[in-house]
C-alpha cells in the first residue's frame, strides 16, 4: 500500500523486531496447584509426606514412601470467573474439564538396608494458560498510536511497500511501526519524527478483549527407595509439552484526533482495532531430586530441588489492523472516512527458554494414627530465567537485552503451603489446605517506573500480584481401592496493561481478578 506523505521528511535509524521478551519467559514459566484430589485438598503440602501420585513430581523422594504398587487417575472440573475493574466492571466466565493426573508406581520389597525400591511413570498438567477477559477504559490519557510514534525512528521511505520491497523483511524496522504507519496510526511530521492520533483536546476510550488457551503437560519418570524406614530418596526426569495460543483485540475510539486526510493532518474522529494471533509450542525437560527423613515416627522432613525446564520452542503469529478516520469538516467521499484493513506478514521463529530453578523444604507431623499436619516453603528463582534466540547461522545464543529485562522486571516467588488430614475411621479421611504465592514482579515494574518491552505486535502484558487457594476434601478407602474428592477455591489478582507507560504517559490499565472453583475427583487401586 502507498501511504499519503507530507512534504518534508527527515531520516532516522531503523529499529529491529523483538522476537522474544522477558514477558514471554514469565508467561510460559508459571505453575499451578494441580494434581490428585488428595494432593490439592491438602494445599499441595507434600514435600515431606510423599506416597501420592502428584507428590512424586513435587518431591521425587515421595516415591520411596510407597510400600505397594499403585495406579490412579484424576479428573478436574474448573469453572473460572475473570473480572476486570477499569472504567467499568466486566466479568466473563469459562469452564474447563481436564484429566490433571494419571500414573503408575511399581514397588518391590528388598532385604537389607534398602527396604523397598520403586519406580513410576506419571502424567501431570502442571499449568493451564486458559483465560478470557475484557477491559474498558474511558477516558484514556493517551493512545497506543502515540506510544508507537514515540519509539519509531525508521525513515518513512523504509516503511513504505515498493516494487520488490517488503518492509517486514527488508527494512529491519519494528513490525508494529510498519503496521501502524501503513494504517495511518502514526504519521510523519516535518522534523522527521512521527505523531500519533491523540493530541490536546482529544477524548478517547479503549476496549480490550483477550483470550488465551493452552497448557504445560509433564510426563515424569521417577525412581526411589526406602533406606531403613528412616531415609526416603528419589530422582526424576520430566519431559514437558507446552502449547500456548493467544487471540486479542485492542480498539480505540477518539474524537478531535490528529488524523490523516487528503489535505494532510486535520482534526477528526478516529477508530482502530488491533488484532493479534499467536501460537507457541514445543517441548522441554528437567531433572528433580529429593529426600525425606523420618528421624522419629512422628516427624518427617523433606527437601527437593528442581532444575530449570529447558525448552525448545517455536512461535508463529500475525497481526491485523482495521481503521477509520472521518474528517467532519469535509464532505463524505471515497476518501472520507478514510478506512481500510492492513495485515502483517506471518512471523515464525525458534527460541530456547530456561524456566526458574525451584527449591522446596517441608515438615510433616504424624499425630497418632489419625492425623497429619504438614507445611511447605518453596522458592522459585524467576530472575534466573533466560532466553536464547536463533541467529542467522542457526545457532542459539543468549539474548542479553531480554535476559537483562528479566532481572529488572522479576523477583523470586515465595510459596507457603499448609495441609492437614484427619481419619475418623480407618476407611474415611477429611482434609483441608491453604496455599499462598507472593508476587514475582519487582515493584519498579509493577508501579510503572520501568518501560516494559514486549515482543511481536502485541504491546499488552499482565503482571500477577498475589495468589492464594483454600481447599477441602475427603477420601474413602475400601480394601485396595480408593476414591478422593476435593474442592479448591483459587484467587489470583493481576494488573492488565494495554501497553507500557512511557515518558509520564499513562497507558490504560485494569485490575484483573481470577477466581476458580475446582471440583477434583481421583480414583485408584493399590496392589
């Protein structure tokens, strides 16, 4: 498409397209409280307990606690409500049904100090990306177009399409700048810079519609044993499968905006809608090791460490922008309103991601033959995340700029888990649990003191604050069979940003609260 141009233009240096970002590393590295009904009903506080198909992936030493073989599966039904508080309160609902866990543990009894040796294979859904929400802001203090204009330094000639020239692949310019320029969101001015749509006296509003889906599944292979009924040990390898999809719409509507017309820039009405579609998928692996010590019958102490998950990922995406600009001072014509639709080329690239290290300790108290109380502490080292990009020679090298952003934006997460189980009879159990995760976002980033860089053509991002869950459950055993049920209430608070604050300009934001009420059912057989 050939853009309308102004008479005088100055040149500036082009910007490169950002393929990955610290925000991507963060979004793909988060974990949920998921697993068997017994595990979830006790808040996941199993680092020192073991003997559960989910606990194995938390602390592999839990496999050493087994005295018999086991096979089991878990069903999770999770209705969620997503509520945003921008200028208006908007709520949306979503229900997902999934098999969170199934697995097998085999155990053999031995003579000597090594009393038992166990091995196991299991499937666990360790994270879900499912989320849908909308946010509305009225009025807005500025416009996305102004932010794009502020960072665009590519000469106008390099943003224009020409014969045998495609700026998406030939210019090295930022793709969102190219899309905005060819959709008249940004327009060149006499000094060679660009200006956006918002100006003094502009009144506008903004609407976001976001839909995310996907998962991280882990297939674990674990080995462990029991030494003299005092020390239980375990090691495990996890193979992960990651799939993430994003579909988003961000629209603005403005009056008294600086719009392009046949006569250059004039005051008028503007509206645009930016669409983004993105898909990331790939696989990874990690290693886990742990130990549980029972110094006395009433006390159990646990420790486990998880290496990062090393992912090999691929991403593809595309963006489109529809626009309409009306000059009320001019008669309606083919060029008034000036409207159309522009679409980027498809983007595709490979990258490597290293997720955070995880370390956890726990203690459990056994009270007679009827009760268990346990507490865990876990630390996840988010600043240690790292991304590698693929260079022109096909090698993967550290992305120093993104990895520096990771350290500037994120901090370690502290997680507390508490669980209890009471057995009024030998067959029936009741349980309760609580889990709390602190925010992993540094205050400078959360408070808007830093400019936040994203990748591709989607400038929006979400920062989590704290997350907590409260759970209750019950279990019944009959001979070798068992069935467990749990109810889990989860509350996660976040802040949505349509794009980053910059140079004292405040972008549209909204508080986002996700509440999930999960019903979890597990059944299994020990033999």
